[in-house]
C-alpha cells in the first residue's frame, strides 16, 4: 500500500476538476458498495434505477469517459476494501446515465471449468470498463 504522503502529492498534482471527479466517484463507489452489501439485489436494482431515471439526455466526450474510468479504477484500488467489477461498472453507468447507448452487462463464464460472473459497461460493442482478455462471458442481463 502506498504511503499517505505519496498519495497526497499525487492528489495535489491533479487539477481541480480531476479532484472533484475523484471525490464524486469515491462517494458513488462507497454508496454502491454499501447498497449491494445491505440490500437484496432486487431491492438494490429498484433503488439504483431511481437514481438513473430522470437524467438529462447528454453526450459524453471520450476524454470525460476516459477520466471517469481512470477515476473509478483509482478509487477501487485506493479504498481499504475490495471493489470488484460490479460496483465499478455500476458507478460508471451512474455517471454516464444521460446517454442511453451505455449499457451495463452482467454475464457468466465457465472458463477452464471454473464458473465466474462479471459485470462490464459497453457502448456500441466497445467495452468501456470491465474488459477481461481471453475470457468470453455470456451476458445474462443488460441494463440501459
């Protein structure tokens, strides 16, 4: 684990906009993780769906999406608890909720006789977050 001082130096080097995005992503990831932990998934979907609905329609430029994905991964690595693919994908989907082309997918794989589940976000068949090379997941559920 990196020392707090090196993290502080990196934090200071970020622009004000990047720091603000990191703070918002941190709150979002923590709330998503907490919601997944304390609520049954069916109830979580309802609550999360309410946060997604009503967002103003907009288009996100590639730079924002890239910064968002970097922020979600950085927060996931910095928090003292594990942030797996589902909370990361849900956080990205939340921040990109204004553009319906972004789709959250949950799928399963039986790679090498080991069952695993995975969540990822795609736009036009391009994976935004959650790419795993050499493993093919069969989508079971998609959320626009």
